[in-house]
């Protein structure tokens, strides 16, 4: 079944709506990373106008994309793909208007303009 294949991904991603850790959505547009699960803990917002690589000041366990952009989240510094501390092609694409629990702590990100 196609739905079973889609549900077997490594990351839980939900359409943007108030997540369990939040009572309401932030102002539109916002992309934010959280040090806790379910959008809790310290919030770090992304600069949506800058598509260069950014290292997070603290590892993120969850993220919210309430904007008309896509965001690539990396588990290594400097937007290097792969599992933490390893090389490979693993990273997470956080689509517009979604939130996610990250498979591993997110350490860097790059904003991609919406299309």
C-alpha cells in the first residue's frame, strides 16, 4: 500500500496546526527550531531571507515550518548530510506548513525558497 510506505519514513511530519506542545501557531511566516520534543524548549527562529547554511546554537529535537518555504535540516554541522558524525546522504526536508519531530538532533539548516 502506498500509505504504508509513506508512513514508514524516519521522521514524523504533521501539517502545521497547533502542535501538542503549543497552544497556538506563531505569526505567519515563521520557521523555528525547538530544543525539546513537540515544539517545546528553547525556540530558535530562522532567517527566511537567507538561503545559506546556518548552524544552530543548540541541537533541535523538533521544528515548525509555518512559511511558504522548504527547509533542509541536517544532523551534522555545516549542512553536511549523513547520520550524526557520519558521512552519507541523510538529511530531512521539512516542507512548507509542517512541523516535525526530528530523527536525530538537528544541528544545521538551509532555507529553500518555496516553489
